[in-house]
C-alpha cells in the first residue's frame, strides 16, 4: 500500500501556510513592518473562529 497523496498535499500546504504566517508575524511584530491586513481585527476574527472549533 502506497502513500496517500491527498494527505501529503494537505500536510505540505499546512507547513507552507504556517511558514508564511510566522514570516508575516516576525515582519509585523519583531521588525515593525506595517502590514495592515495582518493586524487585528483580522487576527481576532481568525482566533475567535478557531477557538470555536
């Protein structure tokens, strides 16, 4: 039985998404780069959505 390619694709997308999130977080909060789309209320809306799951 081989690998399930769908699981590999979802896992790869998840890893890339987490890397992008942490890059944006570092740029915004550690280096002070202005990124209005990465600041609240977007993050608050995202966090509140995942708290309900």
